[in-house]
């Protein structure tokens, strides 16, 4: 049977947040004939194995924290059974499945045709789609968007395949008793916190002396110290030599490692999670057939307008490796469709990649926007940088024993005589929600005196940001 041929204005390869946002904007608002391709579940990493199920799990861990802390406020809550991991996992999966259905309906509402299959470029304006049943379709498009996202990386360590990735975290049917996580980025730190607060003995292996090393030093130091206070076991300057099945305990592993304190150690675990980074999903995309260039890490090279080096082929999101955050991909996708199909009024539309706020759902939460203190000093010079910071115990912890109190710390990095805020870094309870509002202020070019002019809301932790001395 000959392949079916179709034509469209806009072919979107990748049904994640960025690709679908661009497809819906192109079709629903601007009327472009749009076809979207996805080989997995609609919604991409964020909806299925990222932000959404992660935040649901973080919520469960936060509730576990609250139950522990409630005793200090006079509540006696006997825990008759441990956390019901299996019930929680099934309810979380059902929620994600509902979201998949909502994405499907939204595409239909915006008149976007979508196909479940794997896409391969044949040329700069043509792609072949292999559908689930093995049949093929060829699509010719005036414009093509590559938004295929990424996937977790595994190391070359012997036996590494016995472990799981962050994707596998959301497939665990049973709660591990003793888990080892390898990685120092936000994924490892978030999952370590969730495991720990839900009752799993948690070991975190990092290559250097600290984690979250792209964040401000204040964040690194405070969260490291807090994780150790809570009981997470951190293995600094570590490496893993091999992984083996445990000889006598079914389902368990022996992790061979070294760290700052141990030259040759073996850790018995029933869960090994690799969180050592992500790679772009480009393996069978056919980039070479269209002449699309990649960088040394395999990411598709795209400029600030999402243009690749090939005319009428665009790319955005994790596959470009620029700022790997869901809202960034969504915003870039919508702006791209505005520029391509919205007419003269949108001829310069593109996402501004500066001052993008982000959050780490650690325990406690971390919020950050703009430059770290070292980066600001390097760019502007020590004499032109002034830093305001504070570290305190939130009122919430006033009723608790000293050993149960979690830290709160804020920092403003200011530049020049007008003290324009070029960096804002916060950690503590509620920081994820606070960050969005303060992010607007920094994006607008707020100065220290603008913060000072805002009357504090008392008693809150956030008021400390407008009363810094």
C-alpha cells in the first residue's frame, strides 16, 4: 500500500508543551492548517513524567512534613499505617491520563490534526510519519517546527541498566525502602527530598562538594545543610564503579562506589535512580537529510527567533537545550506562531530569554531569577555590585524545637548607583508562589528602592524582601 500524502501550512513534530502551544496558536488563532505528531503521550515530559506528577508527589511529601510538624502545634495524629504508595501512584496516574485527554480535546477544539507516530525528516519541507500500525504517511509542509524534547541519560557504568531514570520514578509500584540517587541537578534534589519525606532511606551521590551548582552559593549551602539536617545521606565527590544484583535479596542491588569518606564502598539498595542529565530527542529525526545543524551535545541550534540554519525549519524547547523549562517552551511556541502566521503586527515576535524565573521543589522550596552573585560580580565588577541578604526562621517554626526548624534565606543582587535588581534568590516555605510575583518586578527592571517603597505585609516571610537593610 502506497504511503498517504498530506499537505499543511505547519507541521509540528513533538506533542509536548511547546509544540502543542505553537500548534494551537497557529491553527486556533491564526487559521493555519496544522498537523502535530507525537510518538508517546500528549503533553510531553512535563505532563507525563515531569512537572505535573512531580508536583503531585511533592505535595504528598509536604503533607508528610506537615503531619510531623503538627505535634508542635498540639495535634496528636497517630499514624496507623505507613504511606499508601500504591494507591497514591494509581491516583496520580489517573490524573495524568485525564490531562492527556484534555490535551486531545484542546487540539480538536483548535482544529489541529494530530497523528500518533514517529516522524523522520525527508527534506527541508517533507517528513515521513510511521504510525502505530506500521503504515506510513508523507507530509509536505510550508513550515516545520521541531519540538521533540529530550530524555534522561544513563551512564556507561557497568550494570547501570539495573537502575531507573527520572521517568522510571513515576512507574514505581512499590515504595523503595532504601534508595540511591545519582546526580546534583534539580531533578535529583527534588526526588531525593520526596523519597526522604515519604519514608524511604535516601542516599544522594554527587560528583563534587555541592549540588545545584548553577544556583547562587547561598542556595547551594543552605539546601545542602538542610538536607543533611533532615537525614538525607549525601555522598560528596562520589563515583560509581559498577552495579550488580544482590546475590541473596531479590529485587535489591549492590552499588559499588567511592566518595569523600570511602575509597571502595558497597551500598545495598532496592532502588537506584540516575539523574545525571538529559539528552535531546533527535536520534531518528532525520536532521541530516534536511541539513539541520546541531551543537556538540546534539541539541538543535536555534536563534532567539527559534530559526534553525534551514529556512522554514524552526526549533524550540528541550531539544534546543537553551532554557529547559515548560513555560519557556510554551511562551516560545506561541510567540513563534504569532510571528509566522500573525501578520505584520507580529513580525518581530519572539521570547525574551532574559530574567526567566525558576523554582526547585526541594524541601524547602527554592526560587531564583536573574544572575547569581558571582556572575554579577564577574560581569559588573565588585565595586558596582551590592548584595542584600537575610537568613531567619519563619514564624511557622516558632512552636517547634530548634532541631525541627527549617531555614529561610533571601538575597537581592543589585547593580549600579540606582541599585537595579539583577538577581533575586529565595529559599523557604512558600517560595515557589512568592517567586512568580517578585519575578514580574525583576523583569520590569525593579530597583532596591522600589522594593523599599512597598509596604510590608505582616506577619509574613515575604515582607523581609521589602525591608532588607
